[in-house]
C-alpha cells in the first residue's frame, strides 16, 4: 500500500474551509428562511461531511472500488433521507382527508 504525504498547507486550507462553513451555518441560522432552514443546514452539513471524507479519510487517494463504495453509501443515505422526508411531509395529509 502506497503512502501519500499531504502537505501542511492542505490541512490548513481544509481547516479554513471547515471554519468558513461553520460560520456560514451560524449565519444561516440567524436568517429566517421558513421551511428552508433545515434544507440549508443539511446542505452545509453535507458539504462539511464531504470535505472530511475527501481529505481526512483519504478517499481522494483511494482505489476506484473504495470510491465507488463511498459513492454508493452516500447515494443510499440520500435515498433514505428522501423517503424519510416524504413520509414526514405526507403525515398531515392523512389526518386532514379523514376529518381528524
């Protein structure tokens, strides 16, 4: 297994990116976006998770099969979040249609 040496400059850039995204999360929390607050927060969190996976878990230097496995895991997570949100959104419809 080959070892990749990452320069310190890269780690400082990743740290700066994560701090900027954290500041963006705090700034987005102070703005009232209605129902989009959760969507914006999850999008920013997804970006931060992507940065951590790509740099700290060394996926950028991984074999193609490892990258495919990571992509499949992320795709599965997105599918599950879509199903979860569709269930959550449609819960009120059942009660209203039956007169509850």
